[in-house]
C-alpha cells in the first residue's frame, strides 16, 4: 500500500511508531486506544515488531495526507508517529510529490520532528532551519523582489539576463547532481 496514490484525492502510506530512544513493541498497552479506534482509513499492523498503521487518507499530495494523519494521531492518542517505514534513506527518486522520493522526504521530516526537540530545538527552529537551508542566496522569493526593485529604478530588465541569472542561482535539478 505504501507509496502509491490511492483513489482520486487519497494517498496510501505506512506510519510506524519507532521512537529513537525506546522500543515499546507492537503489543505495548499505550497503543490500546488507537488499536481500538484507529484513524479513519488506517488499519493497525505489526511492522517488524513496531506499532504501525497502513493508511489510505485524503490529501492532495502525500505529505499533506501524512501530516494531517500524524496531527490527528498526536491530538487524539498522544503519539508522535516517527517513521514511514523507509529503510534506505540514501536512495532517491525524483518521481513527484506522491512517489518514493516524497516518502523519503516525509521519513526525514518525521525523524527531524521527533529528534530535534530531544536536542532542544523547537518546531519553529526546525522550520527556520529548513527555510534558511532551502533558500537561494537572496531568499526563495528574493530574486523576483530584486528584479521588481531593479525595474522600478532602472526600467525593464533584459529577459535574457534574468533567465541566465535564474539558471545560475537554481543550479541543476537535484536528481541530476552527483551523489557525494
């Protein structure tokens, strides 16, 4: 069920409660409430001895569905789901927002959501880090702002120069970059 889009507007994925500093085991009593009433569209399953859910949930994109499901579980049951069942995080696939690559990104983000606070980082710290690391030298929207300002002061910018600058700032797509 993992990684495949479900019916229109639905996503299929696996969630696992696999805390970094604990191994509660599938039969742990803390799972009794969620076992008795799992989130709609989710089925309880033993995933390698860990508590897991196989889900088909609404969401425009995979991360939308995973995020909403994790939030519901956190609010209703007090569990921070930490895993999408991805074992080979170094693998990569540029197959879009609902494929294997999206599952890997989701796995890494869930791990950060659990592990960051254990080190003293807040959710805001993690979001700020992601925004800062992902922005270009002038910020994600910075180039458009700079061009607009340039055009206010100097008149229209040369479209060829703008295209060349965008190409230099963005670099090759991630899937074309060599693996370190």
